[in-house]
């Protein structure tokens, strides 16, 4: 899709100044000369590039404006046709056949077809994008004809439709691949909007206008702007004054400041959880952690309820499991599996031969681990004899020291809870992203292949058994799921998106 320079009402200097301010047209009124309203979204997450191989969850709406995906993910997590009109698996679930639309073209006349799908998927897999790992099991893409393609996998992957409804499924014009640098700033897709270069200031505001002759369902807004802020106070002020139509507010104090704002509607969103991701279960760095009783003691030592009340004003729900409430594996009874019980924690440590405690070193990124969290965890663990030593690291240093040098046994982080069970298993259980030491055990080796070979609904018993095992064996130390606030003004309604912290671009509607 071409980047377009639409007519502007003022000089570039005036436009740039306006972008720094929150001077957005409200959704109820619309911009001059438009028959439909405009949508103004505020966010603190923005893309480093508009090349779809770099797309990540919180920034997905920036890409959905300009690119269609092969599969559409509905608000409740169900999948429906988009560029692919249908799909079927073979009996071994290693061949996914897609049927494609035959009436879609890129702006330069290049047809969207099976060859374009092959080029996009192969490029995504070969990229250095954060989610390129999703297609690591893609052996080859077979083009049958212009509207049929078969994806050959080296093993079953129950999350494939999720990938194709997310970053991996975004379809760009293969003609643009020769100039990868241009694609970073000039989206070239088949999506419902086109980037307005004259109104866009990269890093501050992205402005999209309705694409002419879009093949699909007409979205209800003639224009969409996405404005980036560096703090939620400014976002909340913009919502209160009507300069912003919608935003997801994460900070509990900022959520509280919205209470009583009668012109705004707040919808709870549960996606992230916070906790300690332990991955040294074999005791490579901290030998004590090889004993399950020590890991269980860590869980009993944490006062989750007090942390939730004092740190997040109760906006969330305590949990002892890493699977989210939208997954098949989720078991409500496991949320309260580990009660705050310091005496039980001390007993478990003594049984493990560590009555005098031990030291646990963990990295601290202040953007995630606030002073309140750091102090609370230190206090709770000290009460049972464990000395928690924080090692301050910046973001770049943390990636190297945690994932490459494997210097630490775990770390505190906010982690998403996707609705797709297999995504959680790939990230947390299988060797890789958050299982950097490749730890496993007999129960996991027995259950995972059965889960992998079936749809989640057909592996309910195995998924629930895996979840319970991870909790009982204390693979992790979750604290609580965090409730965010999806806020809209009187001119806009929005539905939360299952599996995302922010709504998909398709989930917004003007009121009335």
C-alpha cells in the first residue's frame, strides 16, 4: 500500500506542533469534509518499524490499519476468514491448506495470491523479528495454484491459526521486499487504511486515511490516528478533556483517577500477569532451586493479596498459575493453590536442608520492578530466611545477562497470558524463550506430545494435568493477574481483544 500525502490545512511546522499536543478530532464530530467520524487512539506502545515482520502484540493496530492478515481473530478469540477464505488440516496436523481470495490487489496492481503468501511467510521466518520463531517449524510453502497454498510443518503446532491472525499473517506486497528500508516507513499492504505522510510524525503520531476501493468490509471510521505518549497521566488528561477517544490505562493509580468521570466508559481488560519466572529448576545457578520444596517455599512466602492491594489497589486477581483465564488449561482452583503461609515455607526449607535459608539473586529493571515491589518481595522472603539480592540492570544489559549469559535463576516480569494454550507452552515450558536452561521432567515429556498433536479442546484433560503439574511442582512464582482499563469516551465503543492487551483495530465502533 502506498504512503499517501493527503491535502493539509497548514504548514509542516504547524502540523508538527499540533502533533506534539493532543489536538485530535473527537470521534463524535469527525474531520472537515468527512462523512464518517475519526478515531483517536492514545498509546504508550509504538512500532519501531512498519515492516510487518517486526509487528508485535501491543503495536498490532498500527499494522492492522495498512495490512490485512490471512486469518482474522475475533474479539472472543475465534478465527474467521480474511485474506484466506478457508483452511483445513490433514490427519497428522502437519499440513495446513489455505484457500485464498481471488479479488484482492496491492496498489501497484500486483495480485494477492498464493505466491504472495509464500513470499511473505518465507520472509517472516527468515527475519530477525521478535516473532519469527513462530514459523521455525515451517518446512516449506507449496503453491498449488493462485488461490491455494499448503503449509508443510515439521511437527503439529496447535497455535498456527493464531500466528496467521497475528504478525505472521500480515500480507505485504512482495514487490516492496527489494527495498526493506522503505518498507519500514512506507507500508505496502491491502488494508483498510493508508498512511498519511503529511500528517504523520514518526515516533509521535501516525495518521491513517480510508483506502480507496478497499476490497473488504468498510470500517466505520474515515480516519484513524494513533498518538504516542510517554506517560499515562497525559493520556488520562486527554481522555478527560475529550482530546482522546480511547486508550488502555494500565497503572492502578491512573485508573483510580478516572473514577467518577461520567463522560467515560471503562471496561476491564485482563491480559498480563506479574510474577517471578523461575527457569533454574535444575539448580544450575542457584543449587537450592533444584529441590521442589524450595520452589514451593518461595510460593508460600509471597503475600500475593497484600501485594495486589497495596501495589495495584486491588485491580487484578491473585494467581498461582501462568495459564490465563481464556485458555483451556485454566483451572480456577489453582489461582489460590499457594496461600501465604510463612511457617509452611520455613518447614519446607528445613525439610530441604536449608533451615538457615539461602541467597537468591535476581535482576531488577526499575521500569518493571518498582521500589514497592522490590521491598515487598525482599520482606516476604526475608521472613522465611531467604535473602533476595537485587542486581540493577538496564534493558539491553538484562537481555544479555538473563538470556545469553544465563546469569540469573529467574526474574520478575509482566508477561502476557494469550488465549492460545500452545503459545504459553512454547514460551514457558518448552526449551527456549523463558526456559533458557531447557529444563523438563517426565510429566512434561509425557503430556506435551499429546497436547501438541490435538486441538486444545480435544486435549482438555492433558492441558489441565500439565497446568496442575506446573503449579504443584512450582515451576514459577506468579503473583497476580493485572486488570487494565479500556477507556472510551461518549463517541466510541470498544470490545477487548482476547489474547491482546489492546483491542484490535476492528473492535471499535462509533456510538449510535
